[in-house]
C-alpha cells in the first residue's frame, strides 16, 4: 500500500520515467478502485500519507515537506508539477500541434512530403498520382528553454505552498510563452502570404483568408492580443465572445478558433490546419534539479525543457499580412 512505499531520490533517475510513473510501478492505481483514494495518482497518495496540503486556505508551509527524509523526496515533484501547470495554462500548442515526437540528441530530421499528379479518376494503364515521403533536407534544432530561481531554503521554508505554487506557475507561463513564439516563428517561416484588401483589417479579410487555404481546412488562427481585440470588435463577432471564450480562444462564426499568442507582432496573423501543419519534437520533458531541493541546500531552483518544431505539410499554413 501507499503508506509502506520507501521513497528515495533514485526514483527521479529512472530512464524514460517521470517520478510519478516510477512511483506508480510500486503503488499501482488499480489497487485503489472503489476506495476513497480512487482518483488520486501515486504522488497525490504520498501527499496524503504525509498529510501535506498543497492548496486552499489551510495549505501547509514549504517546510512541511521536510519533516522526514522520505517526505522531502516529494518536493521536487511539487515544483515540477506547478511549473508544468503554469506552462500548460499559457500554452497555445494544444491548438496548433498535429503530432508530438520524442527524440534523443540535439537535433531531429523530420519528413519531406511531396505530392504530384491529380486526384482524379485513373484511366486503365495510367500511372497513379504519388506522394513521396522522405527525410527533410535539413534538421531541426532541439532548443533548451529554462529558468533559474535564485532563493534559499530559509527564504521559502515558511511560505505557504499555495503561494509558492503561484510563483512556480507564473515562471512556467513565462517559459511557455517563449515556446509559443518559437512555434509561431516556425509556422510563419516560408509560408505564403495573403494581404488584406484595404488599409485596415475587416471581417471580409478574415473570410477571404479562411478560404485561401484551398484543400486544407483552416481550423486555427494565431493572432497577437491587439489583433484579437480588433477581431472581437467586429459586428459579426458580437455573439461569439461570451459563448466561446475559453482560455484565450474564440471561435468565429465560420468555425476557426482564434488563439491569442502574446509574443506575436500586430502586423500579421497565422492560419493553419492544426491536424497536419506542425510537429513538436520533445528532447526532454520538464527537468528539475532534484538533489539540492531534497537536501535543502538550496541556493537556486533550476528547471528546463528541450523542444523544437517542424512543419509537416508546409502548404497547410498561410500568413495574413495586416
């Protein structure tokens, strides 16, 4: 059972597994079906074991993790989870990434997909139209993003865990916005441009842009906050805001999801078919420096993530010049 598990920092060093995944092998979720602990994962059961409350008005202080040498092992995962939560809340990637690939190394070679021939009836004896799939001509760099929090155990030990979680989520969101910008830059690079008809953006420009993707379905538009505000002010959008606004996204009357990307310029928007435009390449998930956190010899908290992007179908993306 969960209260008999021996916690040690080696659980963070099992190749190919997160701390929680390693813990779950020792304490399987299926053992708790039909009990009051159903719905908690292996890490959350350990928080319950050591009576550590991480949220709410009665949340504990950071020092509660360090009451025992075993409970101290749980602290790096607390840090990682709230950094990840902040990243997830600020991320535009669920709206634009078609596939995620995990790769070792510092670069990655994606695919080159070239179509030839017409998709029409094939007369007897005629050649089939072809799609050629090969390695891309160039590799994608897998870049590292991260941040270092300069602090000490003495500074944070008396802080409430829910307050410290707010700090971690905010820092995670900072990193996520940088990754969003990189995804937008990759999508924009080399994409065909469509100009607006006049001097200012209109709803008709959006409709024309939507139709310009031809054989692909423009499901998503990435826009800056200022461009998002302009679009929301259109008369045609007046019934969309209150009904569809969720986590910074708005759906237009013709079904395109507008996604606010804070780092983008105001002079363009990106339209794409989110089902086939972009591949995300993960070199690592979020990595937290564990040893100092467990031992309380803290002078800083560092975390990082390695990620890159490559286009799958280049013509599934277009840019609207505003």
